[in-house]
């Protein structure tokens, strides 16, 4: 693992419609690291994940976020994607009338364009997609359907993973990708994440449940509550949370405040 | 009171034009047709021009049609293949029947030989031959009753297009009927009455593309009537493409009647005309009939489209699916009125209606009105409508995958259109429409940028 930080979040405060949700987040991620962010509902986990991808609903009121040395907060969502940020959505959006294959080709070529690379034609892209599917051991049953339209919850999450594998980001943020999945599906998601782990690629795995961390060993676990990281530790912290639940975060916060 | 005076002036002018036509232009017609014309003009004379006080015309003001007196164009035209070519489906295997100013133009048509007695010809020629299917079906659908303009079309009926596919014949050659308006020396007030009769007999199959177009930028009024008759267990794929000049007026009635177990899939596209009103009626007249009616509008500027659709379930065990998407930029406006009638005894009817409207500008507008009239108790009828600009969460999803704002908008708009394009089963037509749609959307999103 390199020593340079890929992502540096300092004292990040953010609000939506005037109400503050993130109240001073500090988080440093080096290349190759997997960080799990856990916390109860309403703690700000998903806000942090979506904010990093550039969701327009969140207003940063103070603090800084640097990604690869650049000011991430100054970048448009598509610029962040081109720079290597990927968000696996908690609730992926249905895009009617557009097949997954066409969508993925558009996304790959948009990113190639910003990098000054030639676009892939349909045949080249089909080969790339085929290779990616083979690598993760999936068939093409999702590929020629309209993006997420009529997909089951599990299919939508799988589709996010497929996009991740095709777009090859350097920072993948997984926003509750494991929620609503049965244990086999959670394992399948974790397997793909493990496959894509590399010294250059980092993961932020936002999760409500400890379960996925049985299959995905994080380097760090952070507990987010009321818009702050209230505890950080190694993977053993996840086990502790599993045993204790989140109720203690209330008193911890009182103690911290 | 000025409007009242204008109305009667236009009204009287068409009644007078009919009198002249009945004496000069229609002498050789069979008696049954003369009778239909006389009944039709009487109906028009009685109904007159609709006004926005009429419920069915609440959102569509035909004032431009009342304010000037339009001149019924004869067949004379100098329109050549170059003028028509942008509207011909690029498929050399298809048949093309060109109808210019309501009259068949053989020199602009392309007719391969058809198997098994199938016929594609002018209505005039079919009348001269006393083709039995013409007398049996022409003007029997009730399309004339639908709007005063439908009646006016029948009153001036003298030519048009006739497609006949006899019992059991599967016509693999797609047929395009291209109605073109060439105003020529008539100036800005030309009027045409395109007419189409398609008869697909029992267990026959056909694909028909009905196209309406005219000279770029020309002002004219076209008032077509199309009647489709689909026999027992027959199948018709029909497409209706309205690409009239942006200064034209288009008032259409399209009627299909399905016999037992018949399948009719119509996909209709509206890109042209300053104002278009299209009354599309499908009667499921035999048990087990299935009717699909889909539509896509892509309008900008101050264009106006009004679709009034009726799916009339007259028999049990019939299905209908209706899916209309409208894309409106600048100050364009769309009206969708979807009526589903389930007649007494039409049990096990299954009908689904969807109308989605995408507004690309703050000044664009769409109105959607479902009308369900259900007189049976064991039926399933659903309807839904959406209206609004491109969804911000959709935009963010695409942008988070690397598409810039403009490309994300373009892809979402195209996806919206593709839902309808994907229902076009005639592949060469779909490929062509795909290109037309992309050009149209590029123009519409350009509208928005400057609006």
C-alpha cells in the first residue's frame, strides 16, 4: 500500500435543505485500503457516500475533500467519475428505453473521451463486456435489458457491481450494496469486491450490517453516528458492533459532546 | 361576435365547394359513394367547426382553420421524387404508393408484384374496377362521425390509397403509403383530404406504413381519414408517421376494426405540423382481439399535438395496450385524451393505458386525460400518466458514470423515445426512425438551450 493518501476528508460539514447532516467528518484513505463505514439509520452514511460522488442535493458548508491531490468538491459528478470515483447506489435508478449494454458503452466512452482515448465501437465494447462477465462468472441476462427496469432488488445491486467491474474505478464507494440481499447474494457481491481489490484500488463500504464484513475483510472500520465518526478501529470493531448494536453510540455521543 | 361570423364564412365556403365538387369532380362515382358524400357534407354542415367550448376540443383551438378559407387542391402537382425522397422508408424491398394532394402519383410509386391477389392501388382505380371490398368497407367505420373534419374528408372523397390483402395471404413486403402535400400555386391556403382504406382479410398478415408530409415550411391543411379492417385471426402492423411541414395543420381520423382473434399493432409518430389533432379509434369487435396503440411525439417551437384515442372493447376476452410518450421543448404543447370503453358483456377485458410526458422547457405544456367507461364487471383496466422535466436523480446516476450533463440529458431523452421505437417490429423502419428521432431530439434540445 502506498503512503500517499488517495482520499483526504477534513472536517467535512454538509447540509440538505438547510439541515446539517454531516458535522465534521475526517477520513483518510490510502490506495488499496478497504474502509467500512457502519452506523445506524440517519447517521449520515449515505449522505457521505452520495456527497463524494457529487450528488447535487447536498451542500458542503465547510471542510475539504481532496482526491488524488485535487479538490474533489470543485469537480462535477462526471469529472469525479472520469478521475476514478464510483458510487454503487443504494437505490439504483431505472432508465427506461436504454439497454444496459448501450448505457455501459456510453459511460465507458464518456470516460475514455475525457482521458483523451478513442471511443470503443459496439463490437470492441461487446468484447470488453464479454470478458468482464466471464471474469466475474456472470451471464449476460442483465445486459440487454433496459437499465434496472423491472429488475429485482438483487439484480439492481448486481448491476451496480457489473458497472463497477466495467468502469474500473480507483475509489469504489459501496452504499449499502448488501442491504436487502440474501446471504448468497451478499457473498457474491463480496467475492466480486475481493476480486477487484488491488494495491491501486480503494473501497469505502457503507453498510448497516456486519454480515458482509465476514466475506470482505476491511482494513478499517468506522462508526458514524449523528454526522460524526464516533469510533474507528480494525475489523474487530465490526464484531463488537454486531454484539453490542448501535445503542451505545447515543451515550458515546453524549460523552464526546 | 367576430368569431361567429368567421365560423359561418369558412363553414359556408366548404359547403359551397362541395356543391361544385359534386357537380364537376365526382360525376363518375357510384351511387353508393355519392350517397355517402351527401350524408357527410350534411353532417359537416350540421356540426360545423368545433370550438374550445366543446369538451373534446377543450385544449385544441382550430381558429387558424376557421380564420381563412382553404382551397381544396386538385391532383395537379409538380412534386418530384426528390421532394418525396426524405419521407420514403429506405427499404428497397418495400412497396411505395405515393399520393400527392390526395391523388395517386404512379410515377412516384414503386410496386412490386404481390402474391395471392393482394392489391395496392389508388382508390379511384379500385372504384372504377368496382372492387367489392371498397364498397363493402369504404366509409363504413364511422370515422366520419368522429369529427367534423372526418366528415369533410368523406364529402370530398374521390381518390386515395387502397390496400387489400385477401384471406390467408401473408404479405411479407411492407407497404408504405406516402401522402404528400404540394401546395404549388395555391399559396398558403391549400387543403387536401388524404384517404386510406386497408383491408386485411381473415388470417392474412400485412405491414403498412402511413406517412404524411409536405413541402418544407409550407402552410397548408391536411385532413386525412384512414380506415383499417382486420379480419378474423388476421394480423396488421401499422405505422403512422406525421412529418408535415411545421406551418401545416393536420386533422386526422384513424379507425381500425378488429374481428375475432385479430391482432393490430399501431405505432404513431408526430414530429411535424404547427397544429395536429389525431383521433385514433380501435374497435375490438370480436372475441380475443388484441390491439396495441403506441405513440411518440417530439415537438418544439409552438407546435401542438392533440391525440384523442379510443379503445372500444365491444366483445369479451380482448386485450389492449396503449403507450404514448410525448417530448415537448420550447413552447410546444401536447394533449392526450385516452378513452377506454368496455361495453356491456365485454367480460375479461384487459386494458392498459400509459401516457408519459417529458417537458424539456419551462414553457412546454402537456395535458393528459384518461376516460374510462366501463359497463362490465369482470375486467382489468389500468391507466397512468406522468408529466415533468428530466428527473434529477436520473441525471445524477448517469453523470456519476461519467456522462456530462448534456450527454446525460440526451441519453435520457433518447431512452424515453426508445420505449416507443422499440415497439416498431419492422426493422428497416425502426432503423430509419431511430435516425429521425435522434435528429429531432437534437433540434428540440437545441430549442431548450436557446429558450
